C-alpha cells in the first residue's frame, strides 16, 4: 500500500500460489505489473511468466519475451551470451520443455546471466510439468537440496520417480539413494537395489558403484562378491573415484577376485 516494490512482488506471489491467502490470479498479475513497471526485476520476471502462461491475463508471448529480457537487462554478461539466452528464451516461451530446462540450467549455473536459483526452479518446474525427463530430474534435485525452493524430500521423491520411470539413469540412482536412507519415502533396500540396478545397466557410473556395494554387502539382494567386483570395475573404468577406491580394496583383500597388491595400488 505504501509503494514498497518488494512487498508488492511478495504479496503477488502469495496471491499466485495461495500462500496464507486465497488464490487470486488477477490480483497477482495486477501487483506484479505495478511492481514491474516501477523497476522491480523479480516482479518483471514473474510478470513475464503471467503473460507466458496466461495467469491473470491473456497469453501474450511477445510481452512475455519483452518482460523476461527487461528483468535481465542489467545482468546479461555479453553479446554472445545475450544471443544464446534470447534464442532459448523464445523457444521456452512457446512451451518447448527442453528449452525450459536449459533456461533453468542457465540460471542455476550463471551461464550468460547471474545465478538465480529461484528463477532456475521456476523453469525446471515448467519443464518437468511438461514431461521433460531432465527437467523432472532437475526439479527433484531442487526439492531434495532446497535450491530455489523449500526443501521437500517427498516432492523430490515424486519427481525423481517420474524421471526414473521415464528412463533417466541419474534419477534412477537418486531414487535408489532416497530408498536407501528413507528420505521422502520408507526405507527399502530391495527397491533401492532395483533402481540402482536400472541406473547401472543404463551406464550411470554412480549407479554401478552402488550396485557393487549392495552386492558386496548383501543389501537388498543376495551377497555376491564376484558381481560386486564386476560392477565396481565398470564404474571405476568410467572414472568414478569412489568405485576406483572400492576396486582397489577388492584387489587388496581378494573380494570377488584374486588378491593383487599391484593392481590395488594402481586403482587406489
């Protein structure tokens, strides 16, 4: 009411998401617009989303594009970066889920623009909801780590599961980890092993190492040191340092293979 731009933007977010107040998209749009026109860059970003998705107003891809650019006008680092940013942005606004995921990656890692984890989260969310597997994985990661949003392991599990079911090996491995430690779901070594194995077969080095560990210790499956050695070897050859250490340990102690101190030192 007193013209505080940050307060206007935060109140608009409350209206958009129903935080402590009834959802009102029209009111959210109105507040974003007032704050954005007065130079609040966060409001400009969220206003662009309103125009892109038709939240509280009619869809307008041109206005969405213009407001997105305006929100980043002071932080785009160079001409080459700006060109790449604009190209991906145009695709993302049209609903291209891969481009939306790339926009999230740009914001998360500060590629061409400043790092902004909240904006990265918004783009990953759009990509994930549209069904893009990598977007689903990245959204799960945001929820698991509390990056750009509140930490929520149950939501992390939900999005990793969607991504894993769609074949993403990294998500399959993360899902195994959540089952291993009972994060966002009940602890279940059998299910953990199932997802690690899927990830390992798909060629993910961390998944391969985790399968090796489960075989070595008989977690979620029958103990099988020969298979443990085989999976550690695959992971180690792929360059995963933890598996390289475990492989060295196997050679040193004759786990799943003959003792060989020379090879143990080589892998250590």
